[in-house]
C-alpha cells in the first residue's frame, strides 16, 4: 500500500509540474513582461497609449475566453470585446457562469483562465504562417524537444535570428505581422481574475490526474510509460508558447528603444538647454 501511494504521488507530481507548470510559469513571465511593456506606453503617451496595441490585442484576449467557455459549456452572460476603463484599468471582459456541481465545467475554469495564452499563442503562429515568408524556419529551432535552460535559450536566439532575417526585413507583410504580433502579445497574459480561475480549475485537474493514475495502478498498468508520450505531445505546446514569449520579449525591447530612449534623450536635451540659458555669463 505504501509503495502504491508513493508511486501515485510521484506520477501525479510529475504530471502536474510538467503540464500545469508550463501554463503557470509562462503566465507569470508573460504578465511581468506585459506589465513593463505597457508601462513604456503609459509613461510616455499616457494611459491611452495602451490603445495602440489594445484595439487588436484585447479582442483576441476576450475571444480566447469565449472560445473555451463554449467548449466547457459555460453560460456567457455578458461580453465586451473592447471597453477601456481608465478608472479600473480594464479593457474588455467576458462574464460567464457555470454549474458548480459539474466536474467538466469546473475543470474548464483552468482552460478558460489560461485561454488568452493558448488562443493568443495559436493566433500568433497563424499570423506567422500567413504573413512571414520563412515561418517554418522560425519555428524549427524551437522544435528540438530539449527542455534544458541552456538549450532553450540557444533555441530562442536562433529563432529570433530567423525571424529578423534580411529576407523578412525586406518584406512589407513582415512588418505588418510584427505590429499585429506586438498587439496580441501585449494582451495575452492572464489577468489577476483569470489566474484565480486557473487555480480553481487546477484543483479539479489535479483530482482528475489522481483518479486516472489510481485506476491505472490498480489494474497494474504503469502510468510512467505514458508520461513520456504526454510530454512529447506537450513539446508542440511548448514550442508555440516559446514563440509567444519571443514576440513578447521583442516587443518589450522594441518599445524601450522606440519610446523610452527617445524620451530620455529629449528630456536630457531639454534639461541641458535650460541649464545653458540660466547659466550666468562670465
């Protein structure tokens, strides 16, 4: 019995970290990058500066919620794809309700909360193949399946190099893609309320894994033989998420170079100008 419990705990822990960990870790990183990127706009242009990306990014974010709410049979009560509110900081919303006694609908809370990441990342890849000539080459370095930090970092650098190739830089559709991608990546991180829904659904997801693995162990089927298959399937998800992360990081540095740096140069020049004017003549 003790061996059974230890094996069950080990298998479930591996699956939870490997599956749910991807979503929560990426959601945390994307939220931090998104927050700092949006600061670049608000500190220079004001709160309305977010509109530059939000008019595309927010509807995509909300469509993600709608899509997964429908899949998990939640009732959609009210939708606003783009309704900026300076007082609350909200840009749009999807209000939905569900049957609290339904396992399936409770489980759906996780995916509905994570929907902006999933739907946004898939939309980014769709635009990549639609507008960028060497789309397959860009994704190729991310498909190695090696999850070591050094290998992932190397893969990301290779993918960025492919994305900003001379061939792409000379293509008009590439620059359109870059703008649309910046819009989507700036608003694909789950909001605080989305993250709460993810945690609610994660509890039910954990319960589902416990039930499935308990049954497999009881009928003497080793669940570990399926873990490698699950993780191989997740490599596709990881590839798409890594690509979304690349776009988010690129947008952060682009906004810094194109918005923050010019502002600081201007402020420095202005300060120097007034200093020269007020300096006493000798």
